C-alpha cells in the first residue's frame, strides 16, 4: 500500500510542478506540458516522474535546455510525503481513516505548491492558499459532525481548534508584518499562518511556529556563511513554516519516543 501512495505522490508531484509554473506564467492547467524554452510539447515518455529527468540527462530532448532540479526534487518529496500519509494515516480496513488521509493528501499538495512558489518567486499564491483554507474548513465540519458526541470539550473539535490555532498564528504574523512594514515578513505570511493553525490546531501551532523560526534562522546563517545572502537579504518564510507543519504532524509518528517532548510544548 505504501508503494501505491509513493507512486501516486510522484505523479501528483509532477502535476504540482506544472501548477507552479503555470500559475506564474498565467497559463491554463488544461494544456499539455511543453518546454518553457522552445515551447515544444513534451512527449508522454519524457514526462515520467524522476525517470525521464535521469534518462534525458536533465535536458530538453528538442532544444537541449537544462531542466531545473526543482522537478525531480518536488516529485520525490511529494512521493515521500504521500507514502508517509499512507503509512501513518490510512488503513484500508478502517473506512474512518479514508477521509483523514484524503485531507492530508490534498492539503500537503497545496502546501507543496505554496512552498515551491514562495521559494522561487518570493510570493504566496493566494488563490491556492484560500483553496487550502476552504478544504480545511469543509473537512473539519465533516470530521466534527462524525465525532461530535465523543468530543470531551469544545476545544477537541477540529473546527474550533483549527480556527483558534489560525487566529494565533495569523494574528502573530500579521502583527510582525504590520510593525515592520513588511520588512520582516509579508501579509501573505499572516494568511499562511491562518492555514497553518487550521492544519495543526491550537495545541500544536506554537511548536510549528517555533520550528519554523529555528529552521529559518539555521538556513539564513548557512546562506550568510556561504556568501549567498547578507544580513539585509530577504528570504521566503513560507517554506520554513510549511516545514514546521510537516515536522509537527509527522515526527511524533515517525519517532514515537519524541512524543513526550512534543507534549511539553503543546
């Protein structure tokens, strides 16, 4: 089953690459894939995730233009994330896990688009972000309707927990953006904070935010050391916050021995 999720993730990762490119180029998602340089249509056998990149030696078959490493990295990353979701959140014999797994597949696909788009263009695609918020709200309403009678308190409801977490993160990042006049981070990051809070809930949003700042500080120091950036350089924040979401959701399941430490911050 994990292999099926992995292969499905590789295919979706290829699609997500196309979404990122076409959102920026303002092109229809219904068109066939083509080379950005020579505009020639990509043959079906040159569009196989990972393998085509290797077989083509990272170059377009028609014009020889280099193919960005973004494509195999996003495909492989999406495949791994989907495999993790299939392993930890899906049980084919338990129908109640299907909706949760489907939600995570959709929301991490959306987060991957935001991650790559902000990394490349220093901008958060708001249409995709609001889609993520809408998907989350719909799923939470469905989930709470299914488990309403077993909730110990109102804060156990996914909708309430998500909205509270979103207000905490979104409000904090909005305050930073307003105070710094968008020099520390932009208002788009505040909206992403709203989505992050929805996804992880109020009990884990502080840990996700903490992880994002630690990762961001580490990456910034590394970039300064290798002379890629200076102290005044701007770096996209969305990838760090999305990494924080990923760690909060998956690390306690991959390494159960770490769960008591996560509880200290939740």
